[in-house]
C-alpha cells in the first residue's frame, strides 16, 4: 500500500475495520478528507461514526486497514509492509495535530477557562506561559468569551463550557478538528453559539469532521455529507444531494425520522 504524497488528502482512510467484543463496528471504511474540507457524518446511533472519529485520533486502535493524517500513518510504523504499533509517546506526538471536541466538555473543574486553554500548550509543547496566555485570551475572544478568562467551569453554562473546550482544542494549533456531537448535551437555546464558532472555523479554512444531528448546520456548512449505517458508508456527496435528494432507502428513512424529531 503506497504512502500518500503531499497531493493526497489531509485524512486518508483505507478499509478501516474495528470490532468490540466480536461485534464489527466498522466494516471497511474508506474515506478521504481534503485540506480545508468540512465533512459531516450522519447516521443512527451505533452506525460507527464516533468509533471512526476515535480511530482517527487513536483513542481506539484499528483492527484492520490504515489511516493517514497529513501523510503520516497513524498509530503504526510500516516496516516493509509489516505494521508495528508505535509507542505511547509516538502516538501522543501524532495526536497533537488533531483537536477533538466531545459531547461532554471534560474541562478541568479546578482551573479557570483561561488556564484550561493554556494547560496543554505549556505542559505538552513546552510553550512559554506568556505566549500561551496571549493566545489563550485571543482564543477566548474568538469563541465569544472574551469576558470569561477567570471563570471556572461551574460558573459557565453548558454552551460556554463547550466553547472553552473548542478553544482548548484550538490552542494546540491542530491541522484537523474532530467534533463528536458537540451540541447534543446542550439545552436547545445554547446550541446556536457553539454552531456559530464552528461555522467561523469552517470559514477560516479549518479541516473538520463533524458527527452531528444538526441538519441546518450540515446543509449550510458541510462540503460533503457522509451517511453511515451498520459500520459502512451508505452514501455520500454534497448536502444538496444527500440531504435533499437521498438515493438510498436507509438514508431516506433516517432523514425522515430526523425531520419528525425536528418538528416535535
């Protein structure tokens, strides 16, 4: 299998498989994501969307296939066609290039918003505190929380905490941002502020893979929508095609259910 060249996509996944306790969750996923592209993964619970994100970021180790990010084979060293697991340290170094935002915000409760953002650049990248602080303040402004550097997570709403979590991921200056249902744990009125930050990131050219049920966001921001079900890619294409004119029965029934939920 040839190593991707620089003309290749930022994310290049080939025949990725993953099983948990004998149940195959990913059944040979092929996916390319170009630099600056926003890809939205849609699909019912259990379709493998979150597992695929976690495999890209190496929070899960793939069972088969290969994933490259920016030309680097993730998690393994290819020695003459034989794959050898990278050390934990080497995996952590690869992971620095990938920002991930989860459903739950996972902020350090004993640290202020600003300290949460500064922590990784200082501890992991060895940045000077003054530089990390300056960028942390700029990131808080970018996510609309300029006035909250000294607030602790418990003093912030869920939407504000999630925006701090996005700023924290951006503090490592990642090449790729992964979002795993970033608004699903939020009260409906707080969703808009988080989606606005994500829209702005997309406009700024950030490469993003987003698992979400927010159809409006998918229609408006995604360059491509990928519908997954049962561990496979069922169909993909521009939102105007996949959401407005799906070709596959499974996609149609999923979107019908989503519309009914939206109406309720």
